[in-house]
C-alpha cells in the first residue's frame, strides 16, 4: 500500500485550514486517512504549522512519500533535514551525536529567522499604523484650513460683491430698454 503524507482541506470557503495526514495514495483528498500528524493554517503570517515531528519522521523512515506542499512544510519544520541526517548515521557518515548537534544548530538558526520575521511584521504593523494616523491628521488639518479659508472668503466678498453688482445692474437696465 503506497502511502502519502498530504494535506486534507478543512475550513470555510476562502479560509482554508489543512490537516497534515498520512493516507493511502488511492484515497480521495478529503477522504479516509491512516493517521493525522499535524495542522497547517496559511491564513496567518507567518503561517501556523503544527507537526508531530516524531510521527512524521517515523512515516518518512517507513517510506511514505510527501506531496510537494507537504515536502515544503516538512522541510520548513526540519523533519526532512532530520531524516537526511538519520540516513547519514545509518550509512556511517557520522555519529548520532554529530547528527543531533547539526540538527540543533539548524533549529536554532531557523528559530531566530522566524522570530526576526515576526518582529519585523509587528514593527511594520506599528509603522503602518503610525503612518495612517499621520495621514489622517494631515488630511484633517488640510480640511480645517480649507473650511477656514472658505469662511474667510465668504465673510469678506459679500460687501464687495454687492457694490460691484449694483452698478452692473443699473447699466444693464437701460440697455434692455
């Protein structure tokens, strides 16, 4: 029975949420599966990924083939790299301790990258909020200045307009006769 590690779609229309499952490759996408090994939510930034690393690694060692998207998710979480290191230990390329050391180094680097992205997104969010507030304040100040200019213009011209309209009205009357 060829097994696949793949995504099973859940959630509403336009708001997908996925379960990472191990299933027979002949089963339908949202149909019967052997075991649920994680979850993936692409609606968040960065995407929410929850994987049971030990179960997933066990299935990879048994020969389960991940789909393209699941391979990317498993690579992101480090399961594929850990599988690679364990295969190197089996072949005698290096010891188990060396494999664990390499994986720990990789995991620490990955964690710092993810935290940097989260802090950058949070910082960008606050910067965008400050820029939006500044733009609203500028717009409100321009609107207030325009209203005060209209009021100033409206209070001064009526006296001048009345004196200008009176002679024009007198001049038009004889021409019409």
